[in-house]
C-alpha cells in the first residue's frame, strides 16, 4: 500500500500511528509547501494549546492515537522509520505530472492525506487506483467541512469515517466509522483530536483489512445526511467552550 | 476587547474564507455580541428604506410574531430574553404594522412556479422561501432550494441576481444588498424551526457581510428595522446556544 501525504498535522498523526502499529507504507508521495503562507491543514507551531505531546500510546480506548507530536517533521518521521518517499513535483494532486507518477506505481491502494479542501478530479480517479481517505465526521450524517464542530454542538460527539474517494464529496462507500466522545481539551480539535480520531479509524480499517485480506464495507450506500460548510467562528467558539456531557465511545 | 475582524472591511468586496479561524476564548464571543450591538445602534441612525415599505412591513410584522412564538416555546427565560432584546433601547421595530396576507400569497405563487430547469430570479426565490416559512407551508422544496442557495453562497460568498438552469454559477449583480438580507432572514427562520446549526452558521456569515457594509450601500435596499430584527433573532439564537458555557458574556439588558 502507498500513501499520498501533504505536510500537515493529519499526516503526522497518520504516520506516527502507522509506525506505532507496525503498518509501514511501501511508498509515500510527499507534498511539501515551499511558500511562506500555511496551507489548509498546516500548523503554526505556537498555536498548539496542549502543553506537551508524546508518542506514547494513550490508555484511553477511544483516543488511542491522541498522543502524537503535531510539530514533528514529516520527512524526519519517514526517514527514521525507513519508509521510502519522494517529493511530489507539484502541490496539486490533480496535476498531470502527479497523476503520471501515481499511475506508474505498482501499489493499487493509497492512503490519502492531502492538503485540506482538495477534491480529486476525474483524471486521477480514472487511474484505477483506490484512494483510502478518512473523513473527519460520522457518515452519512456529517458530510463536508468542519463537521466535528457541528456534531459537538448537536450531540456532543465527534466522528471519523474511512471511505474510498469518489468525485462526489464524502460520498464513497464507508469502510468503517466511529463516534468519539468530546475530548477534554477542545481547543486542540483542529490539529490534534480531529487528526487523532481519523488516525484511529485509519488503523482500525487497515487492521480489519489485514485480518480478512479484503476490504469490507460497513455502509456501502453512503447516501443522505447533510453537507456542511466551514463553521462560523462564533459557533466554533461555542462548540469549544461548551461543557456538555461526554458521549460514549462507539 | 479584541477586534471582531469579520466585519472590519466590506465583505462584498473582500469576502472572508473563515478557514482555520483561531480560538480566542470568551473575549471573542463578547467581541461578537459587542459588534452586533454597535451595528444595531448604527442601523437605527440610517433612514429606513422607501422602496419596499409595504412588503417589508408585512415581512417584519410576521417575522416578529414568528420569532416571539419560537422563543416563547424555547423556554420562559428565552422568551424573557427575547422581550428584553426586542425592547433593548429604542429599537424602532413597530409592532403595529398593517397586515396584508395577499403579499405573502403572491410571493408563494411566484415561488411555486420556479423550476430548477429554468433561469431563477433570486429575489423571487428568496421572497418565496420567506413566505413559505412564515405561513407555515411545509413544502419539501423549501429545504431543497435553501440548500442550493447555501451551497452557492458558501462557495463564492456571494448571491447573484440570477441563477441559470441547473442552478450553477450565477449571473448579474452580486451587490444587491436586499438579497443578502432576505437570505439571512430565511436562514434564521429555518434554524429556529429545525435547530440545524448549519443554517445558523451561514446566517452568521450573511450578518457579518451586512454589518460590514457602509450606509450608502444599505440605504434604499434594506429595511433598517428589518436588519435589526435579523440581528436580534440571531443574537437570541446564539444566546440559547451559550447556555452550557461558564463565564460572563456581554449582557444586552
């Protein structure tokens, strides 16, 4: 299995979780940002609220992938774990040079962890490769952007769902989905807990595949639900500051 | 108090993406409340529109009754808060408007004839969405049309005068302020009826846009009383959502 990875906190969570669980991608195509401006999913190191993050696995059953280092260098992580990688010729996954590179790879499935807000167009989906993506929300109810802030407001939970990408947003068949209780430190949702929830579902999805030798689907018909758009900061603040009862880990 | 950056520049000219907004704690929520308070005061100093007086009077009257009923049902405290907000300062929303049910009937009849396969005039659509909700017509296509508008607005942060068949990228002017006001009211009504926060989120962005506009862009297009009504209902919706938050938030009493 290969991996398409942008230099984001989500990628850092994924790679550290994969290494921790002894699941090494055979190849990583890395998207780096050489500009001064942060791209969606990247972090200014000073904005992490948690005092310290370690790579020790958490004892919390639901948040088992919470303890990762969000400011580690992706390249250092890959090099330390001896995972082969190359830098992408473009930041745009839909660029023909990138499509050609992916087409020529022997891996048939790629874990997808690109920059935020990017949609895969027909050309890359037509390569015949499968792109395993973990959406930050419980499908099919919560499609679109920043859905975990909405679900925290509506039922005090977060979610993550693994899918194979299709042209329509968050509508591919669901391999596995989980609900997560509201974390203790809601200030770190963007770069820690959203990533940690997705990493947990990624690991569970891969473990299920390794055990059975095939991809099984929890929900083939991923229809219905709502498409959400970037949450307004007033609602984001209410979601973070609310002190609701923790929901169960499902 | 920290600055509320979302209304600091004209958002018709410089839309905000709202991506990865930073967390600023209680101070941010207080800056939001303060911003809306300042803008309600500002709107009161602007002469009311003279182009749609009869239509706007009807809408405002019905909206006032609608919100009153909703907040009454939400809780006794919510009703008390709404009345306090509503009577906050001399907000000039007059409860004694004359009513004419034909205005809303006409809006619904135009709305009913709209078809996704045709060019859609946005004002007809927005009038119909408001009238449908105010008269309790629970047609499924209220949500369908509202969702289409939400999608179009969230992608571009603009509302176009017209939408072509298929409701793809719009055409015509994007600076008809009245459309944003009507859209904000429709979203607010839909949120209070369904509790679906998605619509409140888009409404907040619409209110930011309206609050960012200079007087010259508001005059003649929007009922200033109606603008206050939109912000007051939004504030009350937000206040209801902040009940689980500890700490002092700005008081409108």
